[in-house]
C-alpha cells in the first residue's frame, strides 16, 4: 500500500466519526520551516487585587506574562492600581486580567488603563470600562450571570465546553466585531459573545490561563490565543498547521529493534523529530548494562541522528524515585520540593556529566528536557547555561500552545500539548489527535506530543504521523528551531 492510499484509508477509519474533518482531499504534507512572527514591543499584564487570594493572583499574573513570550521577550506584570504610568503607556499591549468583579475600579486603575494603546481585557469590567469611555463603547450590558447548563463555545467550526461558573451577559453593537460566541439557553438569548473586538480593545468573556489541569477550558483558551494573536498583528504566520514529535526515554532499556523500526519509518516519511536520550539510566533495584556497551542500540542512535533525529539530553540517569521505571531525577515528588542536596553547583556538575556521557556515546544533544518536567528554579537557570533551548513544560506555565521566544530562564521553550500513549490504554493516539484537531483553531499554535519507543507499537507511530497529516499538519524540524531562534549558550 503506498503512502497516499494508507493516509486515505487510515484517516477515513479514524476520523469518520469526528465532525469537522474532511477526508476527501487528504494528502501527505511535507516538512515545514519553523516560523515565529516578528517580535512586537513589550506586553504588560495587569491584575486586580483579590483580598485573601494574593498568591493565586500573582501566580496567574506571572504565568500569563511568561506564556505571552511567544510574541515578545519583553513581558512583565503589575497590579492595575499601582503600575507605573510610564510603563503602561510605553507598552505595545496591555493584558488586563479582571479577577475582581465585586469591587469597583479605582480612579488610579482607570487612569492607568486609559493609557493603554492596545488593551486585552478578560473576565470582568467591560461595563465599567465603557462607562469610563476607555473602551468597548460599541457594546451594551455587562451583567455577571451564572453559566447555563449545556453552554458551549463555537469557533472556526468547532465546539468546546464552557468550563466557567459565570460570565458576562452583553451585546455587541454595529461597530464591534464578534470573533467567537457562546451557545446558551436562556430566556433572552441563544448566543452570547465570547470574544469581541471593539477598536483598540479586545474582550475575552472568560479566563486567560495556561494551567495543565484545565482541560475543560483548553478549547476556549486556544480560541483566545488565536484572537489575541490576530489582535496583536502577529505576522508572519505558518501557511499550514505545524506539528512536532518527540521519542521519549530512549536509554539502555530501549529494545534496539523497536527503536530501529520507528526511526526508519520516520526517515522514510521525511518526518523530523526529537529523540530524548538518557545516557546513564538508573532504576532502583536493577543492574542495567551501560549503553556504551550496547553496540546494536548505539548503531541505531547514530543512524537516527544522521536521518532526521535531533538529540535531546533527558537528564543524566532519570533516577531514582521509582523501582519499576524512570523516576524524578531533580525533584522530590513526595514532598513537592527540590531535592535535599539541590544546588547550582550540583546541577552544573550533573549537566556536565550528562553532556560528557552523551558525547562519549557519539551523539550530540542540541536541546534539554528535564525528567518529568520537574526541577528547582536554580536547576533550570543552570540548564540554560548549557542549552539555549528546552522542550518541556516549566512551572508556572502548565500548558503551552506555542513556542516561547524566551522563558523566564532565558531559553527558547518548545511546547508539549498532545500528551503521550499510556500502557494501560487510558491515553491513546486517538486522544492525541483529538487534541491536535482542537489546536487547528489557533494558527500560531504547534501540536506537539511524544511517544515511548520502548513500548509503543509501530502501528501507533503510523497513526500519529498519518493522523496529523490527515488533519493537514506539516512537521517542524526541532533542529531548525534551535538554529534559527535559540538563545546562545552562555
């Protein structure tokens, strides 16, 4: 069966039950070059004060400020009532997270918001900003109401759940542009605006957040990300949706034949990918022959690096909090805290040893991935001394739809948002592809997931690749992202 026939047969079988996907014109897509839009000026995140919830407010403000570094390396946050006026006025855009819908906006807050050249507002305060003649003059209403049952959000032909307990009931008049709607069932309305653009301002009738646990809000946030990207004038954008693949936890425990079948298939399909290598894997209670003595596996690694693989350094030994699989290497998961022996000096020594071990194996890592995405701020800062690019999630951002030009540690950060395939069958390739379908609503976003070559059936690798092709995705070479956009190693 040739590649096109396989794609048509597979996509028909897999997607015939998913609305919004046409299989009539499915064609394999080629590799696409990485594209980040030209950087805009600074973005300032402003937040309300919420008495008794200061920790929540400040964590969310920091999270959103970091997650907006797709657009610029210059982001920061302040409280709306105390932000330096000159900082507000000099910002390219202001993103106002309106958490407090009960207390009226102070004169100080209104004075600062009036200085914004481009204003994105979420959650509350639409009516108050209109009454102050700051923004949203072409809207009417703004009463906070409970979200009716079975409310959904519509955008670009897709429907998503509405996961909030309440939102603002308002109308958009002639000169305000509704970008996305809620489908609601109330006596007065069948729809309510989710996102409205009115002149220099954009209103998001819901939260802006980047939390991993908010799966019910994921579609809504992708819609908001796309609207914000358009509002900020992010250009250029990719011509086709972009995707990435990472092969996870490759170590001395990986069966050479399984890895060989996968990398040769990916090479034949011209799919570039990342390969996360653990150079000296350790597992409690087991003696594992060193990778350097496994000539068969080394040959596969060397071949892969020469045929589309970008090597990722995945820690040194991915150890030692588990007796049956790789554990946390840089984090005390039981106490949710850094390791007792954690320090910048210790981390620096560990990364040096990992680099040396990979070099001794004859491979050349270009990126870093922290085992289980868990380490201390000091550890991440040290990693950025060695690697200008990382491929992972880093707190406080728990869900990332796009590339960050620079994270809080100065690194180019690649996203992972499709998840993985689990051994128990609770997480499948089908689930990954449904998330990829959701991501199609956001042109700025990249669909990126990972597979474990030690356990994944080769058929699932086919499903991942051909499924993304069927959705219209092109694969991005992570090495090209590194060479084009990474921060120089210090």
